[in-house]
C-alpha cells in the first residue's frame, strides 16, 4: 500500500499519471514550528520536513510505504513560504523578478516511523523582469492557484512565461523528484520492474 503524506493536488496527479495507486492523507505536521527550530542548509531542511510528514502518516499506517515531500524556494539567502494571498504572491514575484532562485525539493519514504529512503534535488530558475501590467494579468489568469505554490507560479500554466532559463528536472520543479522515487519503489518491489 502506498500513501502520499500530503493533500497536494500536483503531487497526487504526478503519482497517478505515472500509474501509481495511492491514498493521500494530510500529515498534520506543523511546518512552521519545524522551520523555526532548524539550523541547517535548505537541502537538509527540505529533507527534514519531508521525513517528518512521512513519519507522521506512517505512524498511523505502519504497513504502508508513505511518501513525504517538501519544497523550499531560496532566493538570495531568503527562504520563501507559500503566499497566503494574491497580494503576497505579487510581492513574492516582484522580489523574484530578474533574479535566479532555487527550488530545493525533497522526497522520502517511510514505513511506520522508520525512514527507508530519501532524495533531494535542486533546480535553478531565472525569472525575467516583470512589468506591473503583466503581473496583474498573470495573477488574474492564474488566480488563487498560485497560493498553493511556493513560488507563486505553476510552470505547467502561465508560470512558464515568467522565466528566461530553467536548469533542473521538470518533476523536481513541480514538487516531487519523480524518477528517483519510481526507481526506489521498483527496487523495493512496490512497482513492477
């Protein structure tokens, strides 16, 4: 049995489209508290958050393989959270415009509370300068959906228009390093080889 420790529609869609049958359960993890008490690099923090989510759900489902994931956006040393509103999304995009930022994405698998596998990937994205007119049209077109994304963009939508350069795996940018996860699941016997 596979469980995604998340209610992320994008992550669940990726798994479903790749042929995986899995349930999805929110982890209930207080991410803000874990971030406040953490003193390591962003890659370690993303892995720590992903593991906490997987272990929390795994505790209630000890026979399942539980997939946890987390993504952080880092720009000029600042770690961004998902915007709480469209106004905050606009502020994030103004800050990111004309700069290169990193999406640090971690995925892990737990059985019960034991972490059995983890992986972290980083993608680098360079955002073009944005006019206020384009920003207003972009936010009107994308709407509240951008508030579910750490960067206030969906690369699979209008967000593709924001960038001049992208380095890294597409699935990692969407929030789940899918290919390494599928490799682990095949090796673990959870998927046909």
